[in-house]
C-alpha cells in the first residue's frame, strides 16, 4: 500500500510525542500488567516443566536438583525484570492517531513498526476481548483491510470500553466520509 509522500511528511511535521487521539482516548496502564501476567504464566509453565524434568532425571532430591532449582529461580526473576522493562517501554512507545487522511499505529520496542492506513482502504472496524482482556477489563479496536497482515498489525489494544467505542465510532465516521 503506497501512501503519498506529501501526506506522510505533512503528518510527520505536525506530529509530536503524543497525538490528540491518544491523549483523548489513552491506553490503560492495566495493559502493562496484563502483558506481564500472560508472559509470566507462559514462563512459569515452561520453567516448571524444566524443573520437573530435572527432578526426574536426577532420580532423587540431590544437590544437582537444588542447583537446577536455584538457577531456574534466578532465571525466572531475571525474565520478570526484563518483562517489566519491556512492557513498560512498549506502553510508552505505543502511538496511534486518527489523522485527517489516515489511521496511524506505531508500536514496538526492539523492532518498532508503523502502520499507516488510508480510510478508503479500511473495510471493517470492530472491538473484541481475549480471556486476559476480560480479566483486566481491557478492549481492543481492530481495523481490517484486504491485506492478510492488517488484522495482526492494525489494532489498538489495551483501552477501556468507553474509549474503544469512541475510537471505533471515530474511525467508522472517517470511513463513511471517504465513501
């Protein structure tokens, strides 16, 4: 999808650290806790299985088991610290703006990416929640185009219900104006 370079430059010239869209309809800080929780559940299961396998291979509770146990514990704490840092940075760098001509979504820490979607290319806008979103009372706003990757990259995740509805309505209004 090619976007006119003049439009991109006009947006970049007006862009500041945060857009009025993200200021008016911000992400919830609960998003950080949700992402850390999901990651740590995975690591708890993964490292727990590693500990069980280690215990089984050691044939008894020996010094090798305790070395493995404390190594896994240190690794778990290190992973937790990295997750807290990463998710906090991800939250700080997350950006979205409903600009006059297109929707902009920027996210990522190590490999950031920017998605710019002209409203005339958007086909659907919907809200949803996964299991952990429900636990943390968060909502995602998805937009889709005819491309396969649009569903993966083109969503604003981690807003409250009212903001999700307002963002959805703003995007739908922009789409209606384009048609």
